[in-house]
C-alpha cells in the first residue's frame, strides 16, 4: 500500500482544520468586509438548506400526489369498466348528475365519498316511497278491476282481479272506444225509455189491472152472497184488502222510481244510469233461478198474494154482526158453514169467466158430502151453491137425502157387496113436488142401503 502517515493521521488533520478556522475567523474579524461577506454566505447557506428542505417536502408531496393520482386513475379505470358492463340510460345518468351537484359545495375528490353516501341514502328513500306508491296504485287498479268484474261478470268471466289481467281489461276498453260506445248514450236512453220502461209499465199496468179484476169479480161474488142467507137475517160479504208486504212495497217503489217522469222529456245521463241500474237489478232477480229469487218473483208478481180477504157478516139493516178473518175461535159448525160459503164464493170467482157472468156448465162433485153436518147447514150450503149457479153432483149418506131432495134433479142408490161387486138403482124424481118418487122396492133398498151406509149421488138441475 502506498499510504503515508499523514494520510491516516486524523488528529493532525483536525488540528490543521482548527488552525485554519481560527485563522479565517481572525481574518474575518479583522476585516469588516470579509465579516459581512461571511454573514451573507452563512445566510445564503441557511436559505439554501431551507430551500433544499422545502424542495424535498415539495418533491415528497408531488410523489404523494402522483401516487394518489395513479390510484385514482386506476379506480377510475375500474369504475369505467364496471359502468361499461352496466351502462346507464341518459335519464338516470342525468338524475345522478343532478343529485351529486345539488349541494352548494362543489363536488371534489375529497367530498365525493360523503356526497355519494348522501345520494345513496336519497335514492334508497325515493325507492321506498316509489315501492309504497306502486303498491298503493296496484291495489287501486286491482280494486277497479274487481269493481268492473262484479258489475260486468259476463264480460270479464275469464279474467281475474290481479294486475296481470289489466291488459285484457285495457284491450276491452280500447275496443269499446274504437266501437264508439260512448256515442250511443242517447240511443241507450231512448231504448231504455221506449222499450225497457214500456215493458215495465206494461207489467205494472197488468198487475194493477189484475188487482182491479179481483175487486170487480169479488163484487159479483158479493152480489150472490147478499142473496144467500148466512145466518137467520144475515148474509156474508167478502172484503178485499191490501196486504202490505215489505217486498211488494219495495218492488212497487222501485218500479215507480224507474217510471217516474220518464215520459215527460229527456233525462240527464246520470239519472238514466241510475234508473238502468234499478231496472237491471229487477230484471236479474226476475229471471234468476235461485230459490230465494224465485220465491221473491212469485211474491211480487202474483197479485193474489197482494190482497187479503175478510168475511163480514151483515144483517138486514146493514150493520156488521161479525168479522171473519179466519176460523179461529169458531165452533165446528160455524167453521164448516164459513168454509162452505167461501168455497162456493171461490168457485164462483174461478168459474165466473172474464165477463163475470154465471157459468153455463159448472158441475161440482162433493164426495161424502154433509156427512157430519146438520140438516140446517146442509140446506144452507145447497142454497148457496144453487144461488151461484153450480150443478151439484153429491155423494152422501142416506140421512141427508130428505134435505137434499128439493135441490136435486135425480138420484140413484149405489150398493156394493164384499167390496167387490157394486150396483146402482135409479130413482125417479118428481119435479113438481121436487121429491124422489120412492117405491116400496126402493124403500126396501133404501132401508138396506141406509144400514149399509151406501152413498146416494144426485144431479141438480141447472
């Protein structure tokens, strides 16, 4: 090695440096210019050190910014790739832009995350509100579909009330609009007035006429009852009264509601629709097959059920002696007399014909007639039937023959042996005396028949 001691003698070198610095200091202190220059040099060195420090700090910040920029560029590239996979339509993109820029503070990288959280919260709240509104609207639409289905079950029989069926309902709406159905309202009102209400008016008129016929025909019946003694010095009159049945009253009110003012002029569309709904409900119930509806139809259309009959017993002075609403509280004989009188009146009513005159041919067959009745009642009943113009064919036990003789035009005995063989014996009738011309043989047969309880039929003259 070519080393000298001076090259490695550190102490000697340090002493030399210290001597030089002492000499330099002495020179400076001895020379004012050098001292000032030294101060400037020291200040420049200090400024250089500060500048170097600031430069280092700036370079460090630059490196940090470059690193952050690289990271942001990388994140931006990843977001661009993510957005490329999930492209946004212009409208939602514009909506996001407005949301991010809605704050007064400009959008920066520093506040981007906070702003994104605010926007995300706003979108979530808006989504919840939109879902709730959508649910409400779905229920509203499905409710309207249900209303339509209940109101027009035939037109929507193949559809349900779910939102999925809305296209079918909308297709029907478009077809209705295309067909111009709203333009037929005037024709609908005219048809409602000229056809449907005419038929309803005819039905209403028919019911009123039927009720008038009942009263008119009962007047004829009462004329006959006025001449037939019911009790000594009295006769029976049948009074026709209204039965105030709630269903019938409601039906009449609905009919009147449809027919009210319908002929005076045009009705507003709302009134036409209201009346049509009432009329449609009536038609639906009148044509329904449901047992309750059938019972209701019979109740409101059968005018015989709309009236009630009350028997009033009147004396010769026109005073009311007794009122018969039923046979309750009466004796057996009274009930039998009342029933026979009402039976004759009912037959007279049914067979009287449209003209209300006496029937030309109206035979009435009574089997086992007057078996338990006394002679007074038997005579009364026969007089009632005779007064109403009936031709009586009576099968009765022998005990009533004497009472029936004035009312019959002929007779025969009927016998039966061992419940296998029967025979008849014709008896002549004396029309002058109005009695049976009984011979000894007939009397013998009569006695035997009486013991046997054989009925005697008779044919009354017209």
